[in-house]
C-alpha cells in the first residue's frame, strides 16, 4: 500500500553445537589469535574488515570510529560485546581474516566472518568458521547462528552449508523509489 518492494533477502543459518564438524585445517603459515589478547592492532583488524567487505551490498563506508563504536557498544543486551570471542587470522604479521562472534546464554552467533581477497580460496574461511563453532561451544553455546545475504556474491552461503548450517528465511529489506531515485 506504500509502494514498498523487496530489495534484499537475508537467511538465518543455524547449526546445533552437537552437530558441528571437526575443525578445518588452517593453511600453512596461518595462526588464529583472540583479538582480546592484544596481539593485533585495531587498525589492522579494521583494514581487514574493510577489505573483506569491500563492495558488499548495504555495507556503509564506515570510518574507524564508527566501526569500533558499533561493535563495542556495551549497552547491547541481546549479544553483549566480548573481545575474547573475536578471532583474528594472521599470516606473516598481516591480518587476512577474522570472525567476530557473540554469545547470549546458550545461543552463539558469528556476527561477521571475513577473509581478505588475497587469502580467499585456501580453505581459510572454513577453518575460521569451524574454529568459531568450537570456541562458542566451549563457552556454552548449544546453537550457533549467523545471518547472510541470500544474494551474497562471495561463496559465503556455500561455505555455511558445507559447514553443516541449515538456512531459513530471516528478514527482508524493503524500499521504494523516491523522486526518481532507485531504492
């Protein structure tokens, strides 16, 4: 009735902690560290995030201050900020991937998972995702979820299904044409 039409559809991916697969093998020369360990500089993680999500639909051009403010919001009630659940993947001192996870009681969430272009195709995404599953389960998660754009142009959806996650419709972003502008 208000001339809205669907713009983008998202899926909720789910996996029971009892069904997670074994950890994937990390490529040679790669190491995973928790961000909370202080071994990774904030600007290095931010640069990797910008690189991993460059060109993704709906990804605003965040400045570092906005990026950190949104993720460190201590007033979030559903999934509180816990940097011990942020995993950073490095090769020769450079951040090449990350998994920003969250936990609320027995529900774990992979909020953001990214691998920079130069490191894609090596199995790093799978290894990082399964690492995250195991860490969330060790912290008490009985189920793990994440949201993904159904039209994601990377192989993310295929990766999540390979790791045993099941997709279900989650939410739709609606929009309308305004004064000759596209949604």
